[in-house]
């Protein structure tokens, strides 16, 4: 059985430097996979390539058996692969509610004409979407801020908003780019619970990049380790933790 | 004819190049798309023409006076307008729009002070130099000589002086420069002084080459200058130089009959814009610009 | 001083304000909603005016067919602009749009046989035919004037322009409240975030340009009808800058701010004609024209410095920060 996400031999350079050098990995459905590695290992670049924000020079990326590596980012998102960014990209001058409502798929109203022709269906869907958005905001305990501008949220709250937005897209696979970065310890626990619940309650597959190894080891089904642009180890957390190559990679960089 | 056009192109290109360096420095260091730069050039030309013809002091004094005036005006405007905007952390849009407002004010001020009639410098219009098949007017020769001198001096300044290297560092990466402890205040001042002087020189040269000019002429030149800056990669003064000369030459050469009849000379500005658009379609960051992941 | 209270004069100012409202509505969609720095907006107005005039005079179309065709032409031109330039970063885009609008003006100035050249539409087909596109409109306007028992032609035009302007403003205001409008605003906030949520940013930007340019085309139609004869010089970049000023004056991002901004702008611009006190009295009338434009420039700078949110904008929703 093939994995939900298959990355094969991806290569990408910047100005002569190979940021990603033949990286391959699999992500199984309904699992939480963590991507770790020292700084400069190529994790962000790989993330950008998988989500379509960067073009690979070689290699393939497949989602549910379908090639997605040549698709623009919005088509990949529509195919069910949704990503977050390291700094939560809250749409600052829009309300918190609008931020989430925006993410809903299948909104006929997003075609201007459909607001006039077939307006009833449009309005009905809009209602549905709003109700769902409130549910999700309640889930992340931001419902009280629904009508405030997203700019008024703290960093941690914006990450929660990000999270609600991602759920709204009804994804198959979620790429979380350092979800814990810049979040205070209090909110971290909450955020972590939500990450786990993605798999537990929503059946969503998760691939996350994270530097906090404690978090990674505690939460992941599988860990993939990158170094110098390639995947050097992958497997269950315990196995990876004691893998000599992994220790080497981290120690080698820390010098 | 080809060589003649090439020579003309070098002259036009020189004017573009000098102005483009000024615009590029202001953009690179201050992040301002200086829409009033054309009118600053006009200002320089008019100050010069006053010193040259009205006061009869000759071109050299006139140009010097123009450079001083334009630099002083630029510095004054920094205090009056740009500094307050920087204090408010104005973004690109605000700065751009403010420079548009400034352009309006400056141009009307020139109209008010000097009137709308075209002016001309006190240069012998019949003096012609002939090199092979190329004929250059006295004005064109002066333009080339002055341009070369100015460019060499600016190049030396930017490459070999501490100030110059500091300016380039700031233009390259402002936040990094601040962290490295560079005195950005001095750099800002130097930028206005230098760009003002360059505007004056470009304005005077353009006025010389055009034989007559009116208060609108600086703005007409501004768009090809912007095109040159973008072509060379915005924020890169050497790119701006290259872009300026390239555009000047291509624009003049496009009228050569050898190119399928040649472009109607009246469309020369359109050629400049067309070149810009075509280059950007192929290379969105400009020729020497760095591809930034915006 | 009696001109100050002359109804006709102010009706004229009102008409121009109405035309600017329609023009700036286009800019509001492009920049206020979608965040596009279009500084060549006036070119699409020119395309609207010229297309209609050329179709009527040279191809013998009825003006009532030529008008919508002209609007479509403007919209199409906007799409072409987008296809060529949307890949560029914001500052390059701004400069290229100015360049393109100047190209349009150059073509209009030099292609005499098509556009009448620098002397304008008076040349389109010889003196007696040039007013043809206007005579159909004049007949309509006269009928309108008669039907409502209005005193003058200016008042009739005033009502017509503003009727259209207000309807368009309402439509634009409504459109931003749709899910479609929500996507536009998201794009203005953060394109990559919008993409990551499945929105086709490029397509939306093209739509914004098409609609914005269509509105500019409509403004062009009214310009042609009001002024009968026009020339390429009428579509200089200065008009784009006026539209931007009105946009900021009213408030970026709010449709109803546009008519407010246009009216205030019109009053400032026209009203300064009548300042019979120093320092204005030191200047003769020719010089006062320069002074007026200077005031406009100073107002723009003042707005950016002291009230970037404009008259109706809110500080928190500042786009120009």
C-alpha cells in the first residue's frame, strides 16, 4: 500500500548550493510524522517544495498516488495538502472569523457571478460555513475574539487561529511549519493537544517540522531526520533517537 | 548612420545613466521611489540656465551652482518630508505617493519661479565636431565628457571610499547595516547630497543635449530613467549605469533603417518602455538584480 | 465673486467629480481591495473614450453599442496588462504600469489616422462628423433634461453621471462583502497565505484588474460625453495621480469613501480658483493654475503625513502605514 505522501529524490539548489540533495520520504495516512534536523538541513526548503511554493529541480512528490510537484500551491491546497507558515500568517486587517471562513472549500460565492446567479445556494453555503467557523473557533477557544481584527491576537493565539483555519480546509494532509516556534509554554500544551487531535478526531495526517525534540519524540508515530539536504534516517522515535548517524548530524553541527 | 545613432545613443544613455545612479541610490538606501527626481533635474537645469544666461557666468559656474542648489534642496526636503515619514515608519506606498505629491509641488514651483517659456543654454549651436562619419554638436561633446568624468568619480566614490562602501552596504541590506553599527544618519545625508548633485548634472546635460527645455522636460526623462533603474536591477547603482547606457543606445539605434525600416523616431520613448517590459517578462528581477524570494 | 455662486460652475465641478468617482472606484477595487499598485489607470479611461469615439465615427456604430463595447475593450486591456505584469514585484509593477499608460498615450498621439492624433477627436473624421458620437448622447441628455424639467444641460449631465456613479458605488460596496470580495481582501493582506488556503491569487488579481479597468472605461465614456472633444494630453499621468489622491483622501478600502473623496477634491481644486485673499492675490490667473496644482500636491503630502487613513478610513485598517 502506498503512502499518502511520497517524496522521491527531490533536488533543489540556490545559487550553486544544494539545499535539498536527493531527499526521499513517505508519510503514512492517519499518522503524525516529524521532520527534524539541524539548521540548514533543508527542511523548510523541502516543505516549500512539497506545498508548491518552490519548484524542485528534480524528483517527484505524490499525494495519494497523484503527482503534485508541478502544481501551483493553490491547487495543491485544493487537493487536500495544506500548510502553515513559521510565522503565523494571520490576515491582520480581517476579523478572526473571516480568517477562518475564508478557508472553507467549495464556496460558490467566491465566483463573483454566483453571488447574483444562484444566489440562494451561495448564501446557504455561507451560512453553513459561518456556523462551522464558529465551531472551530470554539475549539481553539478564540470564539470570543471572532469579530476582532486578527491583528489584535497574540503570537500564540495566531497560531491557534492558523490551526482553526487549517481544519476549516478539510485537509487530508497538514504540513505544520514549526508550530511551537514563538509560542509561550502555556499555549504550547494546548497547541500540542490540537495537533494530536488532528489525527485522533479528524483523521488528518500530519507532517511537522519542529526543533523541540521533546515534543517531537512525544507526539510522533515516525520521525524523519534530514541533514545536508538528504534524509539520513527515518523510523519510530526511539529507533531514530539512538541512531548513530542522527547523533552525529546534530553534534557535528553544534560544534 | 548607424555610428551616428550609436553616438547619439551614448549621449542619451549618459544622461539616463547619471540620473539612474541617483535614483538607484535613493531607492537602495532610503527605499524611496523618487518620483520627484525628474523635477529635481529640471530644477538643476533651470538654476544652471539662470547662472549661465541671466547672470552670464558660464556653464561651469552654472553647473556647480545647480549641483549645490539641488543637493541643498534634497537635504532640506529630507528634513521637511522624508524624516517625518521615516519617523512614522511609512511603507513603500506612502513614500511613493509622497514623492508624487512632491513632484507636483516642485514642478509648479518651477513654473511659478521661471515661467513656462522654453530655455536654452548659452552654447554655440553651430559648433560641430566630426569624428569619421559621426557628427557631434558642442553640447553633445560636453555631455559625453562631463558624463564620463562624473561616472568615473561616482564609481571611485562607491568602490574605494569608506563612505561609498558603506552606502553600498546599506543599499544592499539595510537591517544588516544597522546591526553592523553603520552610522545611517551620515549615509542618508550623503545619499541626498550625491543624488541631488547627480540630478543637477543630468538635468544640465539633458538641457544641453535637447537645446531647449521647459519645466516639464525632467518628468519626461524620468520614466526612461526609471526603466533604466529597473532594467539594471533596482537598488544596484552599477546596474543602473548599465541600464541607462543600454536604454539610450537601444532607443537611438531602434530608429536605424537597417532594422526593417526602423522605428519612427517619435516612438523612441515607447522603445525604452517596451525594452523594459520585455526584459522584465523574461527576468522579473532586472538584469543585475538578485532574485529575491519576496 | 459671482462665479462662486454660479450654479452652472458648480454643476460642472460636480460632473467632473462624478467622473472621477467612477474612475477612482476602479482604483479602489484594484488597490483598496486587491492591493495592486496600478499607476497607469488613466490609460484604461483613454481606451474607453477613444474606443467609443472611433467605433462611432469611423465604423459607424450606434453610440449605444459602441459604449458597452468600449467598456469591454477597457476591461480586456486590463486583463492584458495583468497577464504581462502580475508576476512582477510591487514596485516594478507600479513603474511598468506608468510606462504602459504612457505607451497608450504615445500611440494615441501619433497614430493620427486612428485617433486624430495630438489634436484629438476633433480630427477623427473632419469637423462636421467629429461630434457624431456626441450628438446621440446630446439627444438623450436633452430628452432627459426635458423629461425632468431641468434648467440646464449641466444639471442634466450632473444627475446622469451621479446616478451611474452612485449605482456603481453601491455595486462595488456590495461586491466586497461577498465571499469573492473576501478573497480579494485576503490577497491584499497576504498572498501566500491565500494560496496556501487554495485561492487562485493570479486569477483574482486579473479579475480585479478587469473590473477596475472596466470602471475606468465607463469614466472615459462620460468624459467623452461631457467634453465632446478630447485629446491624448487629457489622459496624462496627472489624472492617475488625481485618482490616487481621491482614493487616499476618501479612505482606502471603503467604496463609499470614493464619492466623498471626489467631491472634496473637486471643491478643493475648483474652490482654490476663488481665493481672493493673500497670498493668492499676488499671482495672476495663469500663475494661479500652478498654485492650484501645488496645493493639490501639498494636500497629498499632508494626507500621507497626518491622515493616511483619509476622511472616512479607520486607523486600524490602515493600508498605507
